């Protein structure tokens, strides 16, 4: 078996997370995050406008719902799906891992996540 180092080709992965925080590009961010391959966007965890603004830039939004899996808010999901963006809700740890894997593959994705 041969192992290959994962590279992100200039994209921004999630380095870590913990109670109430995320570590992105060696910087700790408290509270919810909205992350694309290129940038960390200010987000309050509820406002759908920053998520909708990503339409056309991404194909899928991973929605980290905290420590447990829950539904993404219906209004957010419907607004994004109407603009052609799939919404995949999952627990935040799983959303961070999935985001990083698909980011390394060069996919057009974003992560909106509530802290654990």
C-alpha cells in the first residue's frame, strides 16, 4: 500500500474544531463558520443571504448542524436548492471531514457549520 500526502492546492481546509471554535489556516474562529476553498466568510449561523450568495460558485453546501445531525433550516435549504445548490446536513465533525476530502479533490463546495 502506498500513501499519498493530501494537498489542497491553495484551498483552505478545516485544520481542527472543538467546543465553540474552529481552526482555519492556523487561526481560531469562535462561533459558526462559512468556508469556501478561497475564503472564510462572516456568518451568524442563521442568515441565509451569505449562503445564497455562493450560488454559481459551488455545487454543494455541507451544513454542519453541531454535535448531532439535524435538518438544515427549511428556508435555507429551499432557497439554495432553487438556485441549484445541493444542501447536505450532517453533524459538524462529519461535515468538516467531508469538506476536507472533497476540497482536496478540487470540488466546488462550501462548509456552513455550527460549532460542537
